[in-house]
């Protein structure tokens, strides 16, 4: 008999859980999310680092430390299997003073304890040699060679597509309102789009995890929102540090970073601001926040580009659990309620391992699950002709001419890529939105932030899919791209 697992939350954690669960023949996996697409919660806005994990003290946060290390290892396979853009440049915690160097020496001990290779001190001379963009006022730093960078949104989409290819179903724009518990066990999940029967419900609801837990009668932790703000510079300007650089961690955060993203932009941030309970979705950026990250970045880098070269600012919300550690458990009461909650940083790094752990808990509790022999590990990304060798690009364009028509000149994204992004989003059950396209192929993400190509993309969607611009949304409901047909507006009508 097949048993149904409903995963609440299609962030990096929920989709990783789903990917692991689809390995079992006897499970039907359904992922639900309140948003119109996957990855639009905490996953959308973070520093994008696959951490080396030497900052995760196993004495204080044993689950975080263990799953960070395991997740880091799994990402090497996952980026390859799932065609996720990634780089492994290594990182340095830069120190301004000898005292600061002494303070960060504890991470060498953590690295030793967790078996993390490539962690060692470097002096000023070696630091400057390794990273010419660094501010030479720093006295040295702590190198961690294994740090990597990925595109979190492309990762969430890739994992979701692979889970779907292995049979997982996605139910999006479906807010979970309640969890049905009968006779001490989970029986179903009530969503805006109907009731789903369930033998197991996995809580992977990010900043809302404690609220979802309350629906199952679990009230022993709280999630507090902590905002992080960032500034992203044009990809035309430097410096573009080869290494991931950051200031010394504080009790609240891993510090402020200066990185070159996988898309080739200098990005600096984040802040760490504790917000009130109602700030769980408060993604506003403040002048003070951006000023702070720029000041900190100036301590890390020799020089910063002028502020007018900032093309985008954004903020993400960390889900800080009251106990500090990740909460991963299978409840006996109510039986079948599983949690992957409080997944603050390094949750992106740990996500594949969190998925593995949840799948293990589910399989042990249900017992006797059979592994599929036809499980598919590999997923191919959307072809990007601009990055292909010439003969491959020519061949692709000969077969599909739409790949030869560039629609986003900043990022050199073709019509073919946009169409493929739309088709894949639809196949997943995601709503057709401009942000959904942006996150999948990078159109509208370059220097002009879509001011040139957004209208062309909207027109392409109208022509090909019959969705007029005034019905197209940027992202959530209420973010319509256009108001109405211009003639209707001129007539004073509503369209
Ligand atoms: C500023 C910042 C910087 C960070 N930097 C890093 C980093 O560099 N490296 C790293 O490893 N980690 C980093 N992290 C942490 C990492 O981003 C998170 O741990 C991770 O994204 C959490 O993923 P998640 O799937 O648990 O949450 P989410 O992505 O938020 O997913 C939860 C999903 O649940 C959905 N949901 C919530 N309530 C409901 C409901 N009632 N019904 C239906 N759906 C619901 C939401 O819509 C959301 O999509 C950072 C975080 C922040 C904020």
C-alpha cells in the first residue's frame, strides 16, 4: 500500500526532502506551498554560500554542525547531477587586528573536530597575494578552502524538477491552514486548494514553521525573524573578489560578505536585524541597512564601485529558532508529524543532508519501504547558448531558431530559454510569472533589471500563451505587470 507524505514548504529544504522521499517506491510525495512557485521564501534571498562549516560549533549546535558538513559533501554530487551553477573558490575571514585573529582561532579547532580540510591562518602578505582585491589594512585571515557558491533559486528549481520527474506532485498557491490529527496521528493537511489526505506531514515552512507546528499541536519553540540586507553591483564593475571574503562572525551572524556571485556581480551584505514577530515577511530595504553593509564591505575590499553602480538591493529573513539549533524530528504525538524547522544559516548548505535525515526518519517510522530501481538522479538545465561552444550553439539554433533570438541583452538570454522556462514552470504546476522566468534563466536580472526586456517578454507571453500583460503578474497576486489595454484606459474603462 502506498503512503502519502505531504511536505509543507517548497523552499530548498522542502524540495530536498521531496527529492530524497521519491527514492521510495511505496511513497506518494506531494509538496505544497502558499507561493505561486518554488523557492520564494527564505531560499530566494541569502548569501548563496555553501559553507565550509567551521563556524558551526558542534558543542552548541550539534545538529547544525553535523548536517552542514554532510550537506556540504552532498552538494558536490547534487550540482553535478542536477546541472546547478556553482563555483568552489574558498573563503577567508579577514581580520583587522591581531586581537581579531586570535578571536577567530577557535574556528580552527572546530574545523579539526568536524574533519573539515583546508582551514588555516594566512598572514597579510599571503592574503594580498591570494586576493588582490582585499583591503591591505587587514592583518591576515582564516582561509577555508572548501567554501562554494551556488545559485539558490536555480538550485531549488532544479531539485524540484528532479523530484517531479521522479513522481513528486507540487501544489502551489496552496496555503496550509490546518493539520488534521485523529486518534493521535496525522490524517491530512487542509490547504486553500482542498484537503490532502496524509499519513505523514513534513513541516518545512521556513519562517512560518512554528505556526505550522501549532496546527499540529506542537508549541515548544518559536521562530524569530532576523533580516539581512544586500546590495548588488553591475557586472560591468569591479572589484570582483575571486575568494569569498567576510568580516569576523558575531554572536548573531557569520559577518558581512563581499562575494562575486555565480552570475558575476559583486554582492555585499547582509545586515542582521532582529524584527518583531509580524516582520516575518518584512523584506524592505533601508538606507541605514545598505549604508552599513557598504561600510563593512569597505573594510574588506581595497575599493568599492561607486554607489550609482548598485543595480539591485534586496533583503531576506532568517528563521531563527529559539533554541539556536535546527529542529529535525519525527513526532510520536501526533504520530506522522515531522519537522525540518528553524533552518537558519547554514540551511542552504545543509539542505541536501536535512532531506536525507528526514527521509531516514520517515522510512524508519513507516518501515519496510522499498527503494526504487528506476529513480533518476540526473536533471538537465535549460541550455544557455551564450555560454556554449560555437558548434553546439549553431547546432541548437539550427534545430530551434528561438535560441538564436536574444531577448535579454544584459544577460544574453534567448527567447528559447524564456519559452523553456515557462514550459518547465507550467509542468511543475507553478504560476506563469515574470519572476519565475527571471529566477530560472536570469532574464531581467542584469544591469537594466528588465527595463529593456520585460516588455518584450510580456509580449512574447501574450503572443504565445494568450496571457495579456494586464493579466500577467511580476510575482504574487496583486503585482500585475500592466494595468489594462491602453485604449480601455483612454476610454476610462477598466479593460
Ligand atoms: C540573509 C540570509 C543569508 C543567508 N545566507 C546563507 C548562506 O550563505 N548559506 C547557507 O547555507 N544558508 C544561508 N542562509 C540560510 C538559508 O537561506 C535558509 O536556511 C534556507 O533557505 C531555509 O530554507 P527553507 O526551505 O527552510 O525555508 P523557505 O525557503 O522559507 O521555504 C519555506 C516555504 O514554506 C512556505 N510556507 C510557509 N508557511 C506555509 C503555509 N502555511 N502553507 C504553505 N506553505 C507555507 C513558504 O512560502 C516557503 O516557500 C541565509 C539566510 C538569510 C535570510
